[in-house]
C-alpha cells in the first residue's frame, strides 16, 4: 500500500509526518538512500547489516587474493 505525505520544513531540516499505519515504537530511526528510495528503519544493534553488505559483494571480490603486510614486531611494555 502506498501513501503520499507532504514534505515540510522544520528548522533547517525537512520533515514528513508518518501516517498512522507506519507508527514506530522507537525514538530514533536510521535513514539511508538506496537508488532513488529513502529508507527509514529501526536501528540494528547487531551484525546483521554487516552480513547483508558482505553478501552483496561480487563473487570475484579479491579474486587475485590480497597482499597482507608482514607482522610488525613490537616491544613489550
């Protein structure tokens, strides 16, 4: 179901009122852009977003491997 909302100015920011159907039970939301979409979502407090990003990497990511620097020797204090 699509809803249309008006965008209005609130101080130096833009704002929208969320319709009742989209009420949330948190005080803060994450916002990000995906293509031409603006996405609002509850903050994720675990590694699920990191996993999501990693699964979107192409299959040939680091296909030629990677060259790690040698281990640095450090003094014990």
